[in-house]
């Protein structure tokens, strides 16, 4: 990235440990001077039947899948307000079509979708755009619809148009 003239900064945090995640994001904000875009793409991916998921495991996964996204927005809210920022979230088809073989993830994606729609409605009057890209199939290189490049283009369109709270592919 340096050869392209791009400077990158990073901090490491567990998305399920909200205080640590928020500290890391605030440290990044201090390094950058202000954060204008948040991309939350974390997920706890477990193929576990809903009847086999312990309540404790469900809560832990929900922390990564949903609470981490909310905590990220809250940690950077002042920056987003100053910059008229953008929040992009990655959803999944399990949020609208749950699968009991992916019990906790289905609940997490439904929760993230609900959070995205609420944040879009709540933050839009403040000039902050929140958008959700719901990906209904597996991501695959070379696939014209689900390649990383095609999905990046959908994120780009969400961020540029700043109108619809969700794009489903």
C-alpha cells in the first residue's frame, strides 16, 4: 500500500469484547484525526443446530454479530457526526431466511439487519448514512455476482448514493 501512496493504520481487538473494540477504534480515530467511514464485517461463523447452541454461546456470538457493530458506531459517533460519515454493514441471507443448522448466525444476521435499519432511520437526520449489504450466497472469486470485486462495487454504490438502507444480492 505504501508504494501506492496509501498510509494504513490498524489496531487489533476482539469484536465480541466491546470495551476493547471501542478502545481500538478510538485509538484509530486519534491516529487518523477523524474517521469518516466505518465498515463492519465481523461475524461469528458457526454451523451449529439451533437446539445445540447454548444460551451462553448464543450471547457470545450475538456480541460479535450485532453488539460489536453498535459499539463501533457508538465509539465513532462524534467523528461520524463531524464528517457526515458512512457506516457500511455486511449482512447475510440468513437474516431474512433463517436456517436452523446455522442457528446463532441466523439470529445474528437478523439482529444486524434490524440494527442497520434502525441506525439508518436514527442517524439519517444527522447526515450519517448507514447501509447494509445483504449477501445471500457464498462469496466466490470469478463469480460475476458474488466476487469480492462485485460486492465491493455494491458497497461503493451504497456509500455514494446514500439513500437505500439495504441492498440485497
